[in-house]
């Protein structure tokens, strides 16, 4: 089974794998450049870092890839500085922009103004159609298996065929993709490629600290829970002291409000909780992770992860052809 060429706007990566944008400070230049160098598409998350830091990471990633790999920027739509960050990334001429947990009409207009492709993450055929109408170059359809904030309670492979049927732009599958067999299934269903987050966190090049990656590797089946963050969405995270403290409607004192969200419930501080975990306190901080995190047993170099996935992909294709 040959691998179809993923093409989104001007991008034609060697492998049809996009590394999902992961805030806060999980996917920066280190991870994004490693994925781009391994033939995929890297994404720097601009969420929870300053504009200057984001620009520095975009430039560093360009240096690390000798200007050859494809690097995009993801910013959480719920953040107050969303517009400012997206425009700053566009001025830096990133390969594309992708918004997390929502999108607006404006970002497509900015994309046209700066000549930068815009991709949207959607969790239904209805939103995919809207994104296409507004001018999206592609959509990433994310199922409830994904780590981070979620837009649905439905599994990826239930939503994927509906989205593929609804739009003519490229569709990328995300949420619970871990092996080449998963990639093979997504592509056979009509996706042009996949977006993966969780598997890339447990990589040597991921920008998160070792304690965060180790938390992934130590995870057992059933260790993820859904938490309602102050963004107003459910998010999938690893069960720890933090998830116990904020269980149900319980609150945790906000030490210092950063006034970072357009609409905040103020039940606790999502940003502080995420910063706490990337600063090494993975018990009292929020550790987002996908539903299949327990299957990850090792922290590996990105190139090894991608090679393994591609080997599994070809093996899955041969198995499917033989079964036929
Ligand atoms: C630690 C972590 C942080 C994430 N942060 C964001 C984010 O800031 N913005 C976003 O759009 N998606 C975010 N995601 C979702 C990923 O970009 C990706 O779509 C998702 O991880 C795919 O599912 P998987 O984790 O099962 O591979 C995050 C995921 C993880 C695991």
C-alpha cells in the first residue's frame, strides 16, 4: 500500500504526519523542528508564552530546519491575545496558522491579507463546512480520544467519514492516533494524513521537562480523566492531585490572575496549572494527555517514532491487501 501524498496549500511533506500544537510550552521550536526534519509538519504553540518568545521560537525552528521544513503556529482561540499572536506569526511568514478550540471569521481574512494558509480544528461536519466556506486550506477533525481541550464526546472514526463526506478540502484525522495501523485506517477512510500530540510528548526533542514525559510513560490504563477547565470546555488529562482538587465544581485559589482568557470561569487558573506542570510539578499541575497515553512505554527520538509509524503503516497495508 503506497502512501498518498499529503498536500495542504504549498506543503508537501515526506510523511503525512502533523505534530499537534501543544500549549503551554510543550510544543516549541525543539519538537516542531524535529518533526519537520523527520519529514512531517511541526507546530509551535504560541499559547501561554509571550509574543517575543513565540517569534524567537519561530526563528529558531527555521534555523534548526535550515528553512526547509514546514512549521505552523497554533494559538488557543479562547486567549485574549489570540489576534495579536496570529498576526505576529503571519508576519513571520510561518507556513500556516491553526487555531485551537474554536475559530473566527477574522483569521481567514488575516490569512488572505498576509498570504498564509489557515487550518481549523473541527469536531463535526457542520463546523468543517463552515471552515471550508470561510476559506480553510484544510481541516483537522479531532475526536474525543485527543489530549487537551475537546470539542466533542464522539470517537474520531465516527466523525471522520461525516467530515470527509461534507467537505472538498483536505481532511486530517486527530485523536487517539498512535500507530501506523491507525494512520492506515484513517487514510483508507479518506483522510490525507493525521495529527498526533500525545505520542510526540514522549519524545526526546519535546520541549516539556523530563518529569512531564515520565508522567506519560508511567501512566496506566484508566489513568486519564476529563476535567472542565476555565475555558469552558472539557479537557483530557492525567489523573493526579490537581484533578482531585478541582473535581466536580471544586475551586482552587488563583494566586495571580493573568487576565488571559476572553471568558474565564475563575474556578481555578488553567494557565497557572499548565505552567506548574511544565515547571516540573506534575502532581499539582494540569497534565493534558490523550486517551491512549498508557500504551506509550518509552521516550524516543522523533525520527524513531516516525520511522516506526511508517513501518507499521506499510505492514498494515500489506496485511489489509492480503486479507482482501
Ligand atoms: C499536552 C497536550 C497539550 C495540547 N494543547 C493543545 C493546544 O494548546 N491547542 C490545540 O489546538 N490542541 C492542543 N492539544 C491537542 C493536539 O494538538 C492534538 O490535536 C491531539 O493531541 C491529538 O490527539 P492525541 O493526543 O491522541 O494524539 C494538546 C494535546 C496535548 C496532549
